[in-house]
C-alpha cells in the first residue's frame, strides 16, 4: 500500500456502532472539562459523517451519541448487530 494514499474507510454513514473504549475530551469540547468522560465504553451511536485525517490519511468517523457528536478512530468503535446481522459498509 502506498503510504501517501488514503486508507479506505471500513465503516459507512448511518451505521450503528458502539464505543469500544471510554472517549474523553481532548480539548475539542470547551463546554466540558478537559479530560472529562464524553462517552462510556459500550454506548451506542450512529455514524453521521466519514472524513479523512489530513496528516495521517486515516478515516475519522463523526458518531452521534445522543446529543453529542464525537470524532472517533476505527479502533474506538465497532458495529452493532441488528437482528443478528452486523453491517460494515454503507
């Protein structure tokens, strides 16, 4: 794989996912304390946008967890089974 090429996103828009790890404020949410827990592991959300990190060329997923939208890496989320079926691409 050419390191200058974008890594293809594994997940698509509209996919229900769960946080694999606790997600903390990295400073992107000034209304929350620094390092505050934003989303607990196991919380269910939905991918509302898929983008690309400009420096690392890796996918970034905007996931809506209730009223909070959080940017996540693939390693931080996993698809949720619906009726026993796990989707990965939109």
